[in-house]
């Protein structure tokens, strides 16, 4: 009877003339409403996962906590159905969906009517806009399960997603773990497996989450493709943790506002305070990566920046200088702490002392030794990407600077790190770059003896973008100015390859525009109070 009523409701629930247009959601909601809420998706787990049998002799029931604000109703319901469909009843305590004061009408009575037909699903509503972080904390306080699963409302759980996570809690209760994240295409709503390449979570010096290549030292730890791997940070869309451990280490930082940085902060704290952060390849949850579709009830850039400043102040020790130096360049991010912020920071520092947490030096040496520390004399730093082609500079085997399309911008390959330092040298791995005057290609040279007379600058058009200019001196003492240009090379060496070449500057030349990852401004300080 209930199933029949649910099918009838599914046939009419999206016939809503008042629903906002698709552009308000930044996804193809019309297409989402055409797709069944309970659909078959590809089992995207590695083959080795299919035959594993997990020990059921535990009492770790799970509460799934799903905050939402103006979410597309079909995406929210498909998230819930995927959990109900792929979770053993004995392991699922409840699903708590929490409306963060959404004004959209289809999330009112239509949602309430639908949820009545779903087992173990509870709908709660906040009295005012709280933001994702605090709504997750509300759910954690109300949860009855021994395990908390924080999940976004535009996700989809695959078969066998929960059992591998619970097995890791059985091995080590001081674990925060995330599924391997597949993707849902925001236009077609297709469930897309992420393939055999397994990246892991990292961070940039301005504290953004990025995908990094699995380092050799971590690959050596893994015995099979079904093993959980250590993750320096969390992507944030699906995070599982034992409830007792979550509260022991301080939950999410409740002084963070709305959204932004909570995933990185929790990961830093877990690692530095004695726990571990894992990603499990046998647990698969797909996420819809899309631009923001909701307001922050304030200046979004400054709200997120203040959240990230809290991370820097609490956890990064002297490495916080790189965070502040890389973000001061963006006027939209300049903000400061008030007295209430400072008081809440002191409370979190007290928690850090109570937990006897390690410092950021330990984290860098132990968890992410593959991430190099930027040179403190760098003004521009990071991967150098051509704005027209999205290709980037890299070191070739024969000493030339080349062009590659396997760039960090695509979020799966480590950076090819260059810097322009305070002495106006272009440097990569301790070697400087000069112009080979026989063909105007770029070559590596000894910084002490071979680059006198070279001056490298960036003629900025935006914060980290512009023309890369090099000024050289001739044997007669005259100066020449060139701009680095991506070309199809016609010289004998590297013939017809894409190469960076020093050519006359042309303000309208598209292939002369480049982007560094960072501009460091170490002389400027954010006011902290």
C-alpha cells in the first residue's frame, strides 16, 4: 500500500509551476525530474571490493545527516532514496534531513507529504538561517546512531557504501573517513565513475581543497586496490565519524560561518590530535560539483576567508604566513577578527592544548612530505598556466622549459612549481631560467653564474594573471624586453612541439597571458583583532 502511494506521489510531485528555473540551481533540474528517484547506477567499486565480506558483529548503527537550503527537490529525494536502497536496515539508525530555512515552496508541504512514506527519515527545520556547518552540528546533537555520516543533499550512494566505513571504525575508533567520490554530471545528471586513477585530498596555500596525485610513500602502504588510504584533507561532501570521537575532538568549529574550510579544519585537527583521516575505495558516493546556488546572507568571500583565517591561526603555526601572503593580494578577501572571534579562537586553542595536539611541522613532515614549502623570497609562485590553452610550464629532460597539458589545474597531477623571487629571477627546483638567444627558447641555468642581467617580472592584468616579461642585456649593454609566448616551435630542437618562447611583447597576444597560482605579499598582515 505504501509503495503504491509513493509511486503515485512521484508521478505528480514535480508538477510545480512555482519551482524556480534551472539557472537558480546551477544544475539541470528539469532533467533530474525526468530521472527515476530510485535508479540503477553502475557499481563503480574496484573489482577487489566485490568479494570482501565485512564482520557484522558490531553495534555501529549510523545516522545520516543531510542539511539543505533551496535544494532541488528531485536531487534531495534521490539522495535519500539511494541511502535507503543501498544501506542494510540493521546498520541504518535514521536519516535526518534538515531544512536550513529554505524559502522555496516545493521544500515545504510537498516534501513533508513525501517524507511520510519513507522509513527512518526525519525532516527538521531551523528557525533561522544557520549555514551548513551549524546545521550539521544540530544534526550531530540529535543523532541516535553511534556513527555520523554528514552528507550533501545532491549526492548519490552506491552499493555497499557503508560497510567498509564501519570496518575502519572497528579497527580504529579514532578515524574520520570519507567514501571515494564519484561525480554526478550537473547537466545530464548522469552518475559518472571516477575511473581507476585514485587521487587523494590535498590543500593549497590559500587553503582550498584540491585533488593531488597519490604519492609513492602512500602507495607503498597499500596491499591492494581495496585498501583505505590516508588522506591529508577531506573533500567535505560525505564524511563519516563515530559520534563519541566526533564530540571528543570538538566536532566542527561552531564559530565558522555558513560554509567553507570546515572539511580542511576537521582533517588538520584529526591528524594533529592523534586520529587518522582515510578515504575508502570500496565505499562510493557520487557528488554533484556545481557553482554556488545560494546566498551566504553576507559577503561570501569574507565569510569564507574568515573561516580559513581560523584554520591558519589555530593549526598552521609559522606556515600561516604563506596563507596570509597569498590571500592579501585579493582585496575581496581582506577582513579581520572582532573580539568575539578572538574569544572563540582562544576556546579552540584550549581544546588543542587539552588534546595535546602536534604542530603543523609534524603534519607537513609526516602526512604530506610530498608538498614542498614555498621559498620565502618568492613574489609569484606555483604552476604557470597559459590562459588561452590551459597548458603549463614544466622541466624537460634536456634542460629546456617545455609545455605540458598535464597540469595541476586539472586537479590530479602535482604542481610544476616555478617562482619569481625578490631578485627578479625565474626559478624552478633551485635552478634559474634564461633565454637561449640562438632560438629564444627557455633553458635552465646556474643561478650563481649564468643569469646576470636577467630581470623577470609579471605585468599584471588581474591578481595572479598577466604577461611574463624578461629583460636581458646584450654584450653591448643594451636592454631587450621579451614576453613569454606559447608557440608551435619552428626551431630544429623540439621542432613542432608546443614550447614557451621569448618574443616581442604584444598587448593583444592571447598566447602571452599567463597565470601563477599565488602572488605572495609577505610585507602585508591581516589585522587579527
